């Protein structure tokens, strides 16, 4: 997040977690770089291409294709791909299988963000 902020990239949190969980985690992690967060209102909201991810892009003032999503769930990754966003899978467990993503990484810091962000 620090590296993204240093590049001047807008950041937001879009989560399938409930609002209380998202807010508690953001407070506990002291995340200063997120402009806002979107939490689950309905279980399927993030999964639909017309759901929370495109809404987050719109709130950032960006088209979906100008956004990168770092995902730890296959469902979220499918949603990001369906929305036309650059999709980076960051599995938190080796047994988690991702089908279609642009990049699969053990650590997002391993990506060449300068090349990706042009």
C-alpha cells in the first residue's frame, strides 16, 4: 500500500465482509491510504460485474479498465475479471485455486508495478 501511495495511485477497499468487520479490520491495521471502503450489503454484490467493484472504480473517478484488483479469493478474482479490471491473485493458502487472473503472486511486491502502471 505504501508503494502504491508513493506512486500516487488511488486505493480503496472492496470487501465481501460485513461493514462492522471491514471497519474493525481497517482500524486495527491503521490503513491510511484507502480513500474509502465498500462492504457487503448483499452476499452476491461483489460477485456481479455490475456490483461493488465497478462502483468502487466509479467512486475513484476511474473506468474499471484503469483499476487493478489484488484478490485473495477466486470469487473476487472472477468478479474483477468480469468487470474488466487488471486482476492479481494473492492466495493466502496454497490449496486455493484461481482460474482466470492476469497475475498469480506469492507477494504483490514481487510484481513490476512500474511496468504494470505504465
